[in-house]
């Protein structure tokens, strides 16, 4: 216990956590908001990390402030005991071995080491990388694969991201906006099969004002009590705050890349600093914060992906979606080569090794360029899947990239079974599907 460098404060609710965090900060205790370590609660919640030097001071402040928190616990270093021994029959290079040793004892990897892992090639070393990430996943988040479902409720967008098949000005078969009742019908279908969290996704469509979204969020909560993830782009602090108050639990806003030049090149209407600021606001407001990146963007190097992974770690991102870049017809990037399955899987594996206590989906984009891609990702560190639950008549119009695979419940169940993993107990499926 003596080598504990950090402690974590677990609160009873997000609002209590935010109050405790701001009080500690005001009294000069340095805090960081991180996904709750799995041994102390759901990783889809947030804990406050403090240094061991500040522990006593924080305890005193909380006592004096009469805060009945769940507790203050050691932030244990996640090790993989016996890792080297279990890999002794594998032939791997000495530098790789040295990194694996660091993973075994829970030491932090440097950017250079992360980049090294992303550059690994050759079947034998890739196998070791994926198996190590798979073991980390198993020890931290277990075998159950979390299943969520997205309803893409509008394909109108005010922006023109160069890679996106629904960008403003792009020809899509049809622009659509689902009505509140249509969205609720799709939500109820998900609720009926036991899905616990719905992802409401759209382009940056001003038609859906905060008032409209608030009405929808409240209705979903009233009628189903489901968890809600919003993915409606960059908004103001006040809007994020209002949506959180209305009941939104999670927010998905991908950074896509942390290389400012590439970010600007692919997002003509966006500002890298604004994107980072939005992610910071979401964190400060207590959202379960979801981000992600694209692999194979023009000009992107392994070093850039290493920076992305370090950003996810530093920002305390709870859920990290990593998908290959796939060119979309009719966009400025339609002729660019797509990202590789192998690099995407390496990024998934390394993200698991670095960020450890996070949700990593096996993305739809990966399944779109490799029909076995989701199983492969689940065996390389991923632990969740997202269904595309947009009503069939609209789905075809939400092609952010060409050839998008429509993951339904059956294909998700198949990928989970093929990966030798467990279905979540909350899914109400027929016995023969189990
Ligand atoms: S990526 Fe998102 S914000 Fe950019 S054009 Fe597509 S839908 Fe709009």
C-alpha cells in the first residue's frame, strides 16, 4: 500500500461529485476527473483523483463540509501479473519485451513506446499485442460486451467536414428529420429488447434546439428510464449544461485527430481549440465523456495516433471509439485511401493498454471494411458494440462513409459469440439466440 501515489474519491451522484470537486479545487487541492476504476463502481461514472499528499487535507475539507461520500480509496496501479511468463514461448524483439514488462508492472508508457507498439508488424508480435490488450480488457472490464444502440435522427448538417457523406452541400438520396414520435417509436423498440442506453445522433442541425432536445430527453426518461447519449456536435457551454440538466447522461464528441494541422485540413469549418474546449466543458459538467479518432487520415502518422491516445488518457475520456477512415462518395476525400484494419486494431489494443479503465467499442466503421472486424476488435481490447437502430427508411440516408455496415442485434450477438464473449444479461433475447 505504501507505493500508492494517488487516491480517488467516490461520490454518491454526479452532482455530488461536481460539488466536491469544485470545493476541493477552491481550497487548493489539485483534482482530476477520471472514469471510476472498475473495482469501485461503473466505469461509466466519474471519480475524483487526488495525490497522496492531498489526501488528509481533502478528508478534513469533506468532514468539515459534511459531505457523506462513498469513500476515499487507493488508486491502484493496474498490473498484469505473470504476463512475461505467459508470453515466454513467443519470439518478440527486445524493445517490445521491455514495453511488455512495463505493462506487467503497471508503469506508464511514454509516447515513444506507444508509437513503437503502433508500428509493430508481423504476425507473431501482433498476436502478442492483441493478446496482452485482451487480457487487460478481461481483468478490468470482464467478458460481458456492452451493447448500445444509435438512432440517427437527422442527416441535416451545417458543416462540411471533408470526409463526411452527409456534409452540407453533399448529395444524399434524401435529407430527413425524424419527428419526436418517430424517435420515440424507435426508442421503445430498443427498450423492448432490453437495451439500456440509446445514442441520439445527428448532424449539426440547428432545427433541434435545446428546447426540442430537452422535450425529447424528458420523454425518453419518463417513458423508459433509459440512459441517453447525445451526439449532436459542438454546442455552447450553456446548451451542454441545459441538456445535462434535462437528463442526458453521456455525450459523444469525437476529436477525430489531435494533430492540429490534420484537424484543420479535414474540418474546414471547425477550430481545434474549440473542439477541445467543448470536450473540457462536457467533462466539467459531469457527462460521461465519449470521444474517438479516425485511423488512416491523410498525413496521419503513428506518432499522431500515439498523441490521440495520450489525449484520451489525459482528458479522462470514458468511452473511446476508434474507427478507420473510409472515403465517402461525393466528398472532397472520396479518392483518398481508406484506413487499414490492422492499424485500427493496433490502435484499439494500445488504447486499452494505456487508458485501461475505459469502454472501447468495436466500431461500425471497422465492420464496414472487414466483415469479421468487430470480432477482431473484441479480441484486441474492445468491450462494447453499437447497433444502428435508425428506422430502415432513413438509414440509407445516413451514410457518413460509403458502404456503412448496418449492425443489428443479430449481427452484434454473432460477433459477441464469435469472439467467445458474454452477452449482457439485460438483453431480452430468445433462448435459442443465447
Ligand atoms: S462529421 Fe458531423 S459535423 Fe462534420 S459534416 Fe458530418 S455530420 Fe456534420
